[in-house]
C-alpha cells in the first residue's frame, strides 16, 4: 500500500488480488524497495521470485527467479530482502539458500 501525506486511504501498488502466483498476485511478500524512477521491487518469498511494478500497472513482471524453488543461480528459496548499489545492481537476500545474490538489471 502507498499512503500519500494526509490521505484517508492507501493505494494498492503491487498485488492485492489474493495469494497466488499470477503476475497480479504475491505470496508472502518479504521485502520491498523503490528505485529512483519509482519502480517497485518486491521479494515474493513463496513464489521464489523478485517482481517489479511500475506505477499504474495492473500486473508486475518477474525480473529474477520465477524458475521454481532451488539453489541454481537462476533460482531462489524464499527471497527476503532487497537492495541496490550505486551502479544499479540488485542484491537479493536468498534466505533459505543462505546467500546474497547480485543481479545486473536490464532496464
């Protein structure tokens, strides 16, 4: 949810369509970060993926993972936290794999 100053209600910016694995759903989101362009990145823990939403989008896009549970470089196991470095690389705390992975984002 996004809350503007002095707002009486929030605005759904990602998910909000029940628990699931469709592109308009999340399953136990555990981390969020917003980049300098206002794009929202969500660690979708139980779907083993990182999703990105642009403002006004009804669906997100999978930018990392989404290849099932696992420990291969293209898989995640309960991603938890997100961070960007100064060069725009995305770092993901891959909780159950006990690792931090870096991904170069193509924007």
